[in-house]
C-alpha cells in the first residue's frame, strides 16, 4: 500500500504546516459546511480536525485504490473476508430483514426469551426467572453490557435485570451471590468458543455454589444455567440441556456478535421491540455504508481520519469521550473492536507490514474524564484525535449542561487562550471530532455501533489486514496454561522462561 503514489502525496500533504494549523485551516470560508455530515440520527462535525477537503479527497482516492468498495460488497455478500479462518463475516446479515439469517436468529432468540419471560422456563429451584447473570468476557460481554446500560436506563426499569460477571474474581462472584435472588436467577454462559478459561472458571464457580444450596435440582426442563455459543457440543458436554443452548454461527466474530444470540441479555432486559429497533438502526447504517460515496460516507470518513492521523500525521492514540453516562461502556467496547481487530503487524498475505495500524484507544465518560486527564489534552505537548459524543434528546438543565461542556471542550482545545502568564495559557490548535446523536434510542445506538464496526472494517481493508482474527491474544493464554501445568507437575524449571518471569512465578508460589 505504501508504495503507491497516493501514499507519497498524502505524506507530502501532511508535512505542510498549514494542514496542522487550525487557524490557517479556518481561513477557508465554507470549511464548516464542507466538513459536516449527517446520516439518519447522527451528525458528524470533522471541522475541528487537522484536515482540509483536499486531504480528504486524496484519502478517498486511497480508499478506492485499496479496493474498499468491492471489499464492502464482499462483506455484505457473505464472501470470505476472514482470510485466516477462511470464513465470511455475517454480522450484517443478522440486521437485514430480507436475509434468511435475520429471521433464523430472531426466531431462536425470541422463542427462548418468550419462554423465560412467560415463566415457562424454570430455574433448577423450580422458580420462574426474574434475573439474569451473563457470564462472558470480551465480545461476549462488552457489546451486551454497553447496550443494556444505554437503552434500559431509558425505561423506568429493566424487564429482567441483567448482571455481568466477566473477569475471574472470587470476591466478585461472592458479591454477586449476595446481591442477586439466586433461586430466580438464570446464569447465562456466553462464549462463542465455549473454551475461554475465564468464562469457564466463573461458570464452574457459580455451579459449585449453586450445588451447595438447598433445593437445587437441575433437570432437562429446570435449569439455572444456559449457554450462548457457536460450540454447542462443548456446552452439551458441560451439562447444559439442549433446550437451554442458544446457538450462533461461527461466521459471527466475537467483537461483532451483539446482534446475534449473544444479544439475549439485551432482549431480556429491554424487550423484543427494543432489540428490533437496535437491529433496524444498525441496518440503516449498513445501507448508508454500502450506498454512499466515500466523500459522504460516515464510517469511511471516520476510518480515513484515523488513517490520516495514524499513518501520515503520526499520532498514535485515539480518545473516545461520550458525554452521557448511559454510554459509559462505549470506550471499552470500541477499544476491543479497534485494538483486537486492527492490532496487527501482518497483512492478509502473512507479510510483515511497515506502517502502523491500530492507535491506542482509550476513553471514559466525558465529564469524568474532564476532571481526570483533559489537562493533558489542553496543555500536554502531544495532540491526539478525540471523538466527543453527545446526545441531543432531553431538554433538561443537566443534559444541556453536559452538551455545553462537550462543545466548550472542543472549542477550548481548538482555540486555546493566551494569558499574560505564559504557564496559564493554552496553546489551542488541538484537534477533535464531534458526533451528536439525536437521542439514545435503541435505533440510534444501533446506528452508532454499526458505524464504528464499519469504520474498523474500512481501516482493515486500507491497511490490508484481517480484522476478524486475534491470534496474538492466544499466545498469553497458551503461556498461562503452560505455567499452570508446570506448577502443578512441579516442573517449572523445565520451562524455557526468562529470569524475570521465572522469579515472578516463584514469588507467587512462595506467597
Ligand atoms: O479476547 C480474546 C477473545 O477471543 C475475543 O476475541 C472474544 O471476544 C473473547 O475472547 C471471548 O471469547 P469467547 O466468546 O469465545 O468466550
């Protein structure tokens, strides 16, 4: 990719001082008009970024050169896009009402949800289900958690309250058991592979605790455990009754799975209508992504901005700052989506690449971050691209206060302030993007999340990497398994470990 002339032109463009100078960039009269975009319930303002329309034009050409358009078609047509596993990635099919996969997914999901909410499925204590605990991690946790938080706080209360257990932590499980109504609780083991150690350990810990309780009598019909997985044989082997297993397809990537059976906690918490609205919003973004020219295609533009900052301007971080507590889990979800998908150093042909890929994604609820790390944005020596995300919806004093804070931060970063005492001054000229959501309905949340999914897919096409695998994560897991085995067999010294690692393990063992 970096051999083509566009790459060179973009490097030259990025070297021009005026392209990194917001005051100079704002000399262009129609800048604001040129760099603001709308799609359904989202409004995107790129005008506070170190970019001009000629750079955007070159980046669009780069996307064309990278064959992004046919790659988008390949995604939607179910062609192999996960080249490592030789699989298509079919998450968009789950939100397309004209696709067979859509109704197959919903039929399974809603049938089980109806049985649970209708009281036909009983826990192993013979009681109807009134609560759900989702045991899962990574993509089997972050998406459902984000959506449950975002859309159920809209309703006065969740239909079925959902709790999440992700990391391995005895204290967390104990605390959970104290706060839930165990006899009425359904524990949902969410794991695509049904092999993730953290999830299986937590599931085992929960089962052990349940077994010690009086009245616990699991049968094929009464079960306190259910599974959501693409590996049904393993779930069956773990003793989950077939009727309590919600399957989904291997072609749904973990990070892209909230639309599948993995979204079951969302259906229980928010209801079927809300889940349908979520899918509808995502499908609207799918259509936009598939149909719009790059120059007005929001996910593509977001990807191009990332390429610009990462590969040409040379910035290596990316901040996600939602100014609404209901979206507090968005930064973590985006972090996994971007860093696990695009944290790659090999292209799809297995060759080592020479250009940087994912930035370090971080973020938090915007207002809380203001009082934590924004000082470094304003007066730190670095600049980094930031997404400020606001919700227009409520005309309340507190919502307006949040939005004015969001807007003020973008303005202050860009314009800065001169002071007599130089240490008090802020230099300004710090870039940011503003994304406003019309509301925080399920439909708009669907649009937002699909937008980021497509941004990441577009990045992977431009970077010529596979965004649907994560071989790197496997290495740490394999070493952890090895260490546990060697410790158990007292053969630690046989492991080819460096002195630091070896002594750390010994410290743990001594302790
Ligand atoms: O973190 C690695 C990972 O494989 C993610 O890609 C995935 O979302 C997560 O673990 C959980 O995997 P599973 O759903 O198979 O338990």
